[in-house]
C-alpha cells in the first residue's frame, strides 16, 4: 500500500488541482482514460470546434440572403475531424508528461474503493486521508430492444468516426442531440431526431424550446412525443421502429446516435465500498463544501451534480482545493444561477429559472422579451426569429433569469450573469451603463428597459 497526502481520481477538472500550494505534498492522480476528461476528449472542446466548422458551412448555404453568390460543394470530414483531435490529443498527452515531471505520481488505470480512504488501481492500493473524486459521467444506454445487434454511437465515438454517415437517427432531444444534429446535418448527413417530449430541449424556457423546435423542424425530420420501440439491422444500416401520436413508423438510417442523457461513474468507482453515499440517480452526495459522507473525501463535477457543466466543475475544484488545505476555514458553494449554453444553430444561453418553474413555485415575477429584429445588428443579420427574454423580481428589481436564443447568445448573456451575481438592479443595468450602438448587445439594453413595474 502506498500512502499519499492527496489522491485525485479523474484527470478532467481534477487535473487542475495540483498547484504550488501542494508542491510539498505527495500527490497522486488516477485516470483510466485520457487526461482532460470528457471536456477535452469527447465533449465541450471537440464538439465546439466541430460546431464552428458547421456554422461556417451554414453561413455559406445562407449567403444568398446577403447578396453573396456562394455554393457549398462539400465537406472534408477527415480534415474537419483531424483539425480537432490532432490538437486535443496532443494536449492530453502533454498533460501526463507535465504532471510526472512536476512530481505527481500518475496512475493510469481504473480506480475502485476497497475500503474508506483506500483505492485500488491495477493491483496497487493507494491510501490517503484526503481524496478528491472527479471521475465524471458517461452516456446513458437506454433499454431498446435490439440495440446490441446494430451499429450505434454515443458522444464517446461519434466525433471520431472515419467517415461521415450519410444518414443518422438521433435518439434524444437534449443539448447533445441539438449540437451533433447541427454538426452532421451541416456537413450533409440526413438527420432524424426522435424525442419523447413534445418539444426539443424541453427543460429550457417554453418560449425558447418552442422556437428552437420550430427551427429544427425546418432543417431535420423531427419526431416529437415519440418513443423507440425497437431497432434492427438492415442492408442500409439500421431500422428504427417508432411509436408516436401519429401511430407507428419505421425510419432507416446508416447509424444511430444515442443522446439520451448521462449517468455518473459512481458505480465504476464502487463508492459504496468507500462508505460514500449516493442519491437515487447515483450522484455522490456532498455538502456545500463538496465533502462527501466520508470526511476528507470530496466530490466534484458530473459525479456530484446533475448539471454537466465544465465551468461549474472548475469552480467546484477551486473550492475543494482551498478546503483540502484549510480545514479550519472552509469555503462553501454560492452560485446564484448556473449559466449554460447550447452551441447549436440557433445558439441558446440560459441562466436562472424558467417562467414555468417560477409559476409552479408561486413566485411573483415580471417578464420582458425583445427580438433581435428590433435592433440594427439584427437587421445586419437578417434575423427574424431570435430573442432575449428577461425575468425580474418586481419587488427588488433584481434579475432572476435570462434566456436568449440567437447568434452570440452565450456571449451576450455573460453581463447579465454578472449582474445577478453582483446583485445589480434592472435600473442600474438599463440606465447606468452604456451599450455600444449598433452592437448585438443593444437587444439586452432594450429588454432591460421594457421590464415592467407591477402596479402598487
């Protein structure tokens, strides 16, 4: 058994923990796959690099709207793919070498608890009074009859395929389905999306989800309120048997993309053997300091929360680093809202509760919605469908939420997120700040000015 001052399991956000403050400690990092975790290798970064290429392709397709004569003659999928992974794979490999050179013991293999504070990796036992768990999540495998007999992909594999599929059935209607449909659809793949809910991105604000669904229905074959009964292999690839409001149907495609959510890797880690409690979904239970049910063991990221946000995992990591070093002066999580984005076409950004959630909670609120089309930059974009929706507390005049669908949404929402964190009032944001004319941000200013006062 090897004793360490600190063991980090998972080299995604966990790889950011070793800092100068712990240089004198004996530290180990355990990773069963590539350094960088889901984000670098099969998630945020490669998907956004692919999304940008897809955006370029769609810009060419839409060029005639701006008086530009252009034609998209094709997409070189291997070149598109290799631009992404030649870069990310190099970063992952260099990270391993860097950690070893800096004095961290790197264990490549799958870690499992064998007792509280004791992990086993490749037959070797590691013990530490301080352990950080950051092993993330994996794609969920829905129970579909015949699935094991057909070709299918998840986000772990679809972005690295050797050849772009000519047709694909995407099972699921969340952010993975939205982004990968945009990517492969832009490059020429025939896309069918199958979603159980009556709208795509159904957890988002109703107006945003409805607008997004309508836009995607113009681009793809979207089957809503529909479930997959079974799948079977065919000469073309796979037949997907569907049942929905319109009855039964069969869609054939070259392959399937499973985009039906993710599950935490707590079972792979065998946290029960370490005395660590989980919730009904398998997420490790922590308090506001990210301490688990076992003192001295912390958990962050997808393993410990339901949000699947890299920026949240990074923030959690910073809190845990402090708490691992300062037991008498712990920091606690304090995130008024959790901003998130869907990098599709249209792009979406959101922070704070939806109208639906506030209504269900019985909380008073006021709403303003402003279209991009009402601004000079919206004219430049020839945009007729994008909008900003702001929700505020009528008593305090503080923003409660922001929901944006349209170009640059993930960038436009950031000052609103800062306003919520800094406790600014709507009036401060609307009247005490200058907004550049005619930038896209003017739509934010106009929405703020329109937030109504409730009658007294």
